[in-house]
């Protein structure tokens, strides 16, 4: 009996193994298969996919915008009261020169350039524009003037009418009348004790007009310096190595560029800046040499005294600079000079003959240096090698 029951249990167990068990066993995961499926490689029933779970949204991270940092390349220049008023007068070239001075003195907020130039004007046609009269009116008006700058001559190659007589340009009488008009302008500044800078006319493309400008510039130099003004020569800055007009050349930074317009007369922006460079040097020298709240001028003789001649003034200045006693001079000239005797710092001062030779050698050196610079920067020709220098590739003997 027991054997029969045991056999029935064994048969039921085998039947369960062969059929895969009840339905609950068939619903197990795919990985857990019955022995029958494992032995016979029957495919498992597909598992029913679970319903998708809703995704939870994540709030995006909020970035705080930082205030931008502004970096200024240009320095903030504090506001400074204008203490020096530079009045520029003359023709259309003077107008361009004033633009160049605006750029040259841009770093001096205490300096103001006052434009008073009149295109197509000059010293010959007083019926069109009378510069001696205009200068007197400007000096007598409310305009503050520390330094005057004058550049004319472009429109002065014309005859001068004296009554019924017409004098041709650069004739002896023409030069006398023209020189008197220069004196009228220069003496007006000297009477007001205001420094005057007279700028010479630059060369132009017209060779005949340039030749006349040489005579004009000599009159400007003589008359302006006679009245105590300073003369600035622009000729060497706008010619080539052969002293001829050139429309191109190095600018103030040494880079070759165009300096004159197509008409062969007026400046480009670079040319005006280059012309202003030479005037700027004199202006800064006058401003730095002048004591505060003072004027720069020669003393005016006392009333009733004999006016000093130009040669006498030069001799007195030489005596004051040399430290020679100036007894018997007017009280204005007996004041202690601002500068003492000139002493060399690098050696002993030689004789006048040696000084003359040195000045001639220096002038020749400047001309040689100018020619060398024109060859290198203007024509692109390399300089001659110097023996023993790195660029000397010659085979030694």
C-alpha cells in the first residue's frame, strides 16, 4: 500500500516537471524557465511590459547674470582750465596747420588752438582782407592770446598797387611795401608783449612759385626776428634729398606716406600734422620757459628815452647771457636775466673760429643725415656696410 502511494506521488511529480507546472509557475520571469523548457529550448512566453511611469520634470538651473566689467583704454583726463590760447592766422595753409596743431597738442588740455585763418587771403590784397588791421583788432578785442602763429604767402605772388603805380612781385619797391606789412603784423604782437611764431611757406609743385617762396621766406625771417618773433622753417620737411618738392615722405612717426594733396600745394592730414610738429616744438618751448602769470617779451623803453635799435637789442641780450655787467642800461634791462651764462657740459668752449667750423660741420652732418634717411626710407636703398659691423659681408683680404 505504501509502495503504491509512493509511486503515485512520484508519477505526479514527474507529470508536473513535464508540463511546466501550474499557470502560476508559467507566469514567472523569462529567466526562470522550467526543466522541460530548458531541455527542449522552448521559447518563453513574452512578458507583458509594465506601463510607463510619468517623467518628473526638473526645473532648469537659474544663472545669475553678473554685471559686465567695462575696461576703458583711454585715460580719463581731468578737466583743466585753459591757460594758453594759440591764435593761428593766415591763408588756407594756416587753416590746415591749425588742424595739425589741434592733433599735436591734444595731450595738453590747458592749451587751446584758436582758428583765425582766412582762405584766399594774404598781405598783398588789403582790399580783400587787411591782415595788419585784422591783427590789431584781434589784439584789441576780448580774445585771449598767449602765442600768435602766422602763415601766409600762398596768394601773395601778385603786384602791389601804390597809387597809380603798380609794382611787380619781388621788385625792390614791392619788397619794401611787403616788408612794411610784415612789420605791421609783427610789431603789433611786440607792442602787446605776445610771442609771435612766423611759419615759412613750404615748397609747392610749381617750381616757379617755389622759387619765389624762397625770397618770401627770407623776408618773413628777417622781419619777424627783427621784431622779436621766432621763425619756423618748413622747407626741409617737404623736399627730397636733392632739395626738390616731393608729395610723399616720412610722417611724424617715420612711416612713408603722402604729405601733399593732388593740387601740389595743400597738406594732407599727415602733412598738416608734420608741419604742426615743428611749430609745436616752439610752442611747448615758449610755454615751458615762461614763468606762471607772466608774459614773454622784450622790455619796452621808458617814455622819453631813445628807442633801442635791433642791433643794440641783440648786443644787450648777448651781454646779459654772457654775464657782462649792464650798467647804465634802462631799469627794465637791469633786471637779473632768467638764464645765466651758457657753459658746455661735455668739454671746454673753443674759440669763435672753432665754433664756426663746428656749426658748418654740424650743418653738413644734418644734410648728410637727411640724404641717408631719404635713401633708406624714401628709396629703400640699404646703407653702405661699415667695416667690422654685422652687415659687412666683404671677404677680408
